[in-house]
C-alpha cells in the first residue's frame, strides 16, 4: 500500500511521523519545512514571518518537549498595537485605558452592554461592530484588517473571527495565543527539523501531473508513482491544476479560491529599544501591518546587543510591490519613531499564497472540491491544503487524525 504525500511542510512531515504504513513524501523545494523553515545570515536567524506554536492539547505540549529537548521554552505573549504614537498592549479591546482620552471615550461609549449571543453576522464588518461597537471597529479592527486581508470587509466572511479575535469578555478575552512554544535556538525550523528526524523526504521532487482516475502521479524526476491514497499539503488551487481531466465543476470551484501575498522584510539591527515580541500597525501612514522581533523571544536569534526583526506587508496577487521603495519608506518611518536603529543585515521573502481570503465564495467552493477528493481517496491537509486560516497545533493534530484513519484503512 502506497500513500503519496505532496509537500514536506509541517503538515506533510507530521503525517509521515504518525503513519505506520508505507509512504512516499515528496517536496518540490530543495529543502523541507515549507513556511516553518528558518534562514540564518551573519549571526542573525529569521523565520518565514512569525511562526509560533500556540497549544491547547497536552499531546502537542509533550511532543514539543520531546523533540526540542534543551531548546524547549514556553513564552508568555508580550505584544502591542502601535497607534497614536504610543504602545497599546494587545488585545486592543482589553486595554482601552492606554488610548488618548478622547479616543478612549468613543470606544468605551460604543461597547455592547453584554457579550452578544452566538452571532449570525455574515460579514466581518457586521460581526466586529456587533461584538465590539463602532469605536473599536473604527480605530483598530477596520484599519488593521483592511491592511491584512486587502478586501472590502463587507465582503469578508465572519466565519474565522470567533477563533482568532479575542473576545470582549469571558474565557477568550486574551485570545487563542496568550502563550506559545518557541525554540531557544535555530528559529521555528528547530521544531520542524526535529519532527522530521528519521523521515525520508524526497526534495527537489515536484508532482507534475495527477491521473486521478488511474491513481498515479507523474513526478518531475520522470517517475510514475501509483498510489492507494493521495495526500496533499500544497496550496489547494495549485494542486488541482495538476489534475488530468479534472471535472469542470471542481476546476471552476478551485478558481474561486483566493489569497493575498505577504512580503516579509527581515532586518538585523542594533538592539531595539523595547521588549515587545511583535507590534500591530493599523494606521494608514504605516504601509506595513506588523513588525516582530525574534530576538525578544529567543535572544540567540541575533548576536549580543543586536536584534532580529521581521516586517510584513500584504498585497493582492495582481498588485505590484516595489521592494526598494517600501524598504526606504519603512526605514525612514521606523528610525524617525526610534523603533529601530542602524540596519546591519536585510533580506526579503515573498510568501505566496499568504493569507487565505475568507470571501463568500470560499465555503461553497470547498464543499465541491472536498466531495470530489474524498470520493477518490484524496485528502488535503494543513493551512493551504485545506485552504484555511489555521495555527500550527491544528495542522499537526489534523495530520495525526488522518494518519490514524489511514493506519486502519484496508490495503
């Protein structure tokens, strides 16, 4: 029995680790890890934007302890919003007293008197106003999410919101990520690398074509691989484009799946003058939406007395991005605000796809695609395989659940 796994990122590697049957794990890139890779230069280490292991499951906590050993650490989140020329601790809605007095009054006056019942709001705009009031929507939730998603917020579905946006009251007041696991050395790739130990991964090996009717895949190496089960962890629209004679309804559904593109500037600088882990920038005068400091989480990510920083922009796929112009703008702004000092190292990364867009076409399209895949012994895993906004724990547990299913499947 052969299980063909497409993509050796976190989900593909996790599936391989939990499988007890024969598998072939292929990765088109020259190295494994996907977006949970890390890169090092001149003593600085950077990830592919911020990747932190937020956990709820004891299994994930124990697994991380086991594979990271001496590099294991639990970190209490220390993040803020930089707005009105001041640092407002995150979550915004729980720290209104840090706002300028007039803005504080507006946000406070608009708060709902009680937590709304299970919301039937369809759009993000409606959900945010109903749960937090017009003031918080105006000064944080709208400007920040317009920057991040690059879509009209009336056309953005609210289905992702309850899991990812901290509630105004109750047990989810601090959000899903008040603490996280992050390696002391080597960046997030230390986790992925140790998870992948003893797993055979065929790198520089892409799947070019898939014949779903005869159940074989053509690899870039020229091999024809017959499979019993096919598991995808690569971006779902790209995966569907490799199918021979894909049904028209499925192909059309795949074309409706959208995502933005994230541009990440990694900077090695003199030590930053604050200890925040990451900062959100909702105001329009800042072209980027987030800045994080790896070395404030794990000091070994930068040489002594220096900082390892990442800054993120979002764009629609059709939009042009001028790297030099944006780097010049961000340098001037952050130095003027005394957020960063002299730059010693710089490196750009392009993440495409970036964030999956939760528009109103996504869910109906996924239903069509998932039905076709399931009927043909094909599974799709992970953030991009399932075309969702997910966190690392969810991807690992999803891989474990599928592995258990396949381990008990008949040959």
